[in-house]
C-alpha cells in the first residue's frame, strides 16, 4: 500500500533559522515519484519539486534543498535562512509510475510551518 | 500562460442538493485530476482523466462523478450532498502523461449546511 507520513504537524521558527521538514513514504513499486507542494493560506497548492526513484542526487534550489534517501524511504526538505513568506503548509506526496494507480498523488497530512519575524 | 482555473471559488449548499464544480487545465495539458481536501488533512484523490477517458478513481462513493470535455476542461459532480462533503476541492492538470508533475488550481471551497 502507498503511504506518506509527515510526523511533524507544526513547526515554528524565527526568521533566518534553518528548518527541515521530514517525509517518510511507503510503496511496493520500484518506480515512483516524490513531490513537495506548498500551500499558503490562499489554499492553492504550489508545486516545488518532483524526483523519480532512480535519482537519489540531492537537489538545491536557492534556499530550498531536498535530501532523498531510498535506504530509509525518506525525502526531507530543508529551508535555509527561513523567511516569513515561507509560512505555509507543506505537503509531501508520492506517485507510482506503473499499474492501476499510475499518476495519482498520495499526500501526507502536511506540516504547518510558521516563521516568526 | 494562465494556470489551472476553477469555478466557482466558494459555494454554499444544503444537504441533499447537487453541485457541479468546473476546472480548466493549463493550455496543452491533457490530464485532469480531482482531489478533496478536508480541513487539516492532505488532499485525497477522487478522479483522474486523460484524453477524456477516466484513468483512475479513488475511494469515493458513487455520488461523486466527473467527466472531461473535448477541450480537456472537466466537471466534478456531487449528488445528495452530505455535511461531510464540505471541503476544498482541488483540480490539477498535468502535461504529456499522468505521471508528470501536477499543477493545482486555487480550489473550490464547498460548504454544506
């Protein structure tokens, strides 16, 4: 079965602190995709990153970085030097690449990040 | 280019009524998916359409139905509304294939009283 766990329900930090959001996933498929989305108070889900299961290379995009470790089934997201505008709910999601569930996203419950000035 | 658009933005219905939600994908995208997000939870998959054919259906009752039109826009219908149907309904479109990244619209906030 497919499952995404985001154990951190809420995180509060002060501006300029680094923060890591954890994501652990379960899947029986050997080919799958992992995603992170940001949901600001407006409600729209904003796509941040997509990784496939064959690419474990870490990725950095500005203040954002992602650490994908297949051995621990984790896909963690780090924001460096956090800013107030980073305050949002962040979702980790899994999509399998084959079979009847191809393309559907399985989301975790989300982590509410609050960055205080 | 315009992103995914959804209408209406907000909707208030009474139990037992029916509702239709609309979605227009990003230009050139052929796949549309619908998700339900109840307050405090992650989105749950409802339907996926690709090239006007249903590609997948989540664990939702038959009161939920959808379709995709020749221009790739989509409608989600919910009959016999229950209080528990109150949620944010999100539409997502993806490009060449259903496995590519999905881009979400702003959602329709449905309140059932």
